C-alpha cells in the first residue's frame, strides 16, 4: 500500500486579507523508489518554512516573481531527509534543504542547480537552515552588509526585530559595533529582543500609534540619529524612522508587510530623501546568489558557536500551515515560523 | 560721490507660498578700492542666478543647509567682473563666478577656498557659468553619472526637462546612447525639449492630472520601461514614474519643487521600491566637490562646441529678482532663470 502525501494547494486568490478558504488540503500518493526518474530525489520534509513573501505569490498583481499557480502545491522552503534517490550525489538519510513546498513529501529534480542542498547537522540544528542559516539569515546579511554597510558606532534600526530576518540583522549589526534599536509588536517580543538578542533598545509599535509618539520614542532610543534602517514592515514606523535619519543614511527595503493585504501605504514625506540625502534600496536575496558562501560562513559560524540566537514558532502538522501563515501576516508568530511535519 | 549698491534682503519668512512682501529692496554704499581689506575682491555682478534651492533657505525648518538669515542679502550665485582687487590672483577686468548674492556689487574674501573663481569667456558666454557649466550643470552631471549610471540603450526620464538642470541631464543621457523622456509644463516647453534639446519624447504634465493618464503617457513614451529617473519635482509625476520603473531602476532625487511650499506630498506606493528593487538616492551637489573637474570638462566641452544647448529667461534689474523667483517656483521661467544687473 502506497504512502499518502498531504499537500496544501492554493485554492483561490485573496481579495484583500487572505483567509483559510484560500487554501485546500489534499492527498496524493507518494511515489515509490522505483518510480523515480534519473536525477530525482524523494525528500521527506521535517519542517516547512512560512515566510511573508508567500503573501505576494498568492496574488497575481505585478511583483518581482511569478504568482503561485492556482490548484498547485504552495511554494515554500523545507528541510528534511532523503528517503529515495536516483541522483549520485544524494543518498538515503542525507539531511537536505530544498524548495519542497507545503507538503510532506517532495520529489526534487536534483540535477537542477540549487534545487536541493545537503546540510551539516552536527553543530547546527536542521530547522536553522530555514532560518538564521537559511534564506532569512542571508536576507538579513545582504541588506545589512551590502546595502546599509554599517560602520562601528553608527545606529541601525531593525523592524520586525524578533522575526527570522530582523533578529539576524540586529545581531550582525551588534557584532559590527553598532547601536541597534529594534521595533517589534508587544512587550514580550521587545523584552526578548533586548534581553536575549542583545539589542540596545526595542520599541513596541503597538504602543506607538501616531507619528509624533513613534518619532519621539525613536529619538529617545537613538539619541544620535539613525544611520541605517532594515525595513521589514513599512507604514508609520518607516515614516518615523525617516524623520530621524542622519545625513547619508541608508534604508534597505526587505519587506513592506504592513501593506501586503490591501491598499498600498504611502510614504508621508519623501522629500526627506533629498533633505537628508538618503539612499533607499529594495532587494530580493535570491537575485544575489554570489553572497551565499560569505554570508553562510559568518551565519553558520555564529550559530554553531552560540553567538547568533534565534527563536522558532512551531505549528504541528501540514494541516496547521494555513492558520500559522495567516498568523504570521498578523505578527502572531514569535521568531521564525515553522511547520513540523514529522 | 560713492556708487550705490542695490540689494534684496529677506524681510520675513513665508508661511506657505512666498510673496513679494518676503523681500525688501535696499541701498548700500559700494566700497571704494581703498576700502578693501587684504585678500578682498570687489565684483560688479552682471548676472544673478535664481534657483529652486533658495526656497528652502527662506524657511527655518530642518533642511540640509542653514536658513538664510533675516534682513541679510539673499544668497545666490553671480557672475561678473572684478572692479577692484587686493588679492594677487585677481585683477581688475577678470571675469569671475562667485556667491555674490542678490545685489549689484559683492565684496568677496578671495582667500576663502572656492569663494570666487576666474572663468574663461572666449568660447563660453559668461552667463553659462550660472547654468550649463555652473552649479546646475554639475548637479545634472552628478545625479546622472554618479547615481543613475545610465547604460546605452536604457531609458531615462527627466522632470523639469526644459530647466537649467533637466536640460543638461537629458543631453548628457542622449550623449550616452539612452532613450530620454522629458516631463515639462506646457506644449512650448515640450516642443523645445524634443526639437531643440533632442529628447526622444516629452510629456506635458499640465495635461496629465491623474495617475492613470500620467502612467499611460509614460508607457507610450517609454515602451521598454524606465531605468533611470532624474527627479526635480516629485508628486504625481514621481508616482507615475515609479509604476513604470524596470527592475533595478535608479531615481536620483535632486529636487521636490512640487512640495516646496506647503504640506509634504506623499509617495503613493513605496512598496514599489521593494517590488522593483529600486534605488532612490538624494544628493546635494555642493557635497561632492571632487566631481567638478571631470563634470566641468565634459560640460564645458559640449557648450563650447555647441553640442550642449541651453536657454535663459532673463529678468532685467535687481528689483525684478523677487518676482522672477516667485515665477520660477511656479514654472513660469523657460530655461535657466537669470537676473541681468548691468
């Protein structure tokens, strides 16, 4: 009797905020080892990564990537173990990271460059390859190191500071001698950001609901002004940061999650780009594969030696993925959002 | 009997739009040659330059420069001739460019680095040193060459295209093999931009009063999308340009004249910075003196050989400066706005 693969498909596109009805849980047979074609590898996924970028793929409006097709398995990064292989570089039992999608088993064409990568779990837990030493970690590394280019003594602000990307950015900036101010949602996250991750300060954006109070809180937390900002959220926080930016400040645009569902949120005062001679730059980490070796060396080293801390929110079972994803869009997760599949 | 120096002072700061009452015409004695201190040079100004940056100096809100003091001569660039000198490098009769201010005669401390510069008027008219081969020209050169960094075949959009800065940007971009689309106010300016300056197309922003029509016009004029934008205006045109920017596009923020008097004009959709991986960068040319020699070589060569065209709006007499300046803020000038003082 063949094994069953539980999968989540995109059933419909959201009009505004996504709902559970946009997703559909289905069953499909798992191929047997004999059914694999040459070059294929069958992976049993242990963890699925949930990430804000998936919200963009659910819509078919203009974005940097093709929309997720309807009635197909939702895309997503996974880590797991090889359970069958017809590729010479992969053996049963290998720990791997791949774009396995929202499902329990994934058939991967290992001959495609970058489609699947073996990982070393002796000093780094498997799930971390979806977080601090995976795409979110390299995202943080790229935006900080290549766009913000912080110097020791400068002040860097990081929004969504307790999240998978933000927590990496802040710890990398601290390692470079910066003053680091986080922005996170709620006192628990803020306490974690300062006490566990070692940021110098953290603002609770839930308590800062207008531009004046947000700007005043930033002024107190960043008395010398802001030189760099890693932006994951947009909206009011971005407007407040721009008011406090020093001349020649740099803002790396990684995410604008505040406006992902609904109307775009305007930038209140773009003339500050001129007044403060700012550089604002958007980026997508997958377009910069050349930085992976350097970024992974620093991130892997810090995680293996305990100098890079991270936290995970783990949902249990593939059926929980839609709800966990909708929670992520609302900031309900605390740290890297994963779905445990085994 | 001593000569009279007519001067324009800043009498009061504007609440919103500046008015003629913000300025005051006064008379002051012109020092005699004997009254000069060591190192001083007396210049009889032939032309005063009027520029949008002066609007910012009239206010005392946060900006990149100190506000213009009240009851002092308005700052401004001038060209003229030396009429008395106690500095060994300057002789009576020399043609010079300096920050002479809104007045007929200026006493300059020539020992201050960069305060006054001799210019060569054999192939280049004196007034051009306030335009295409002066601060506006180098401004255009810096934003295009150092921030937009255009490649042949790319499309560059220039707002305020018939102005002192915009006309230089477009001609430099054409010389680099770009498709160049201007934005200007009114059919006369647009015709000049395409027929005289050689831009490939020019949009009349007065006929494009909503985002949809502006974006559609840009789509028609820039069928391959926009790779670079030199922004002098901001507002609706900037929003429309951002919608049509290609991936990895660059926007140089030189001016935001649309919002100079009144509330800041928001940017409608900053998430496009991320979606299209844009770079937006503000700059002030005076902070980059290192580029002057290279920029002046290209600009001077093009003007001297007729490959760089420019146009001037000339007001007559110092008393006409306030009205000419207020007209400049409303786009009433056509090309570089000057005041002729002799």
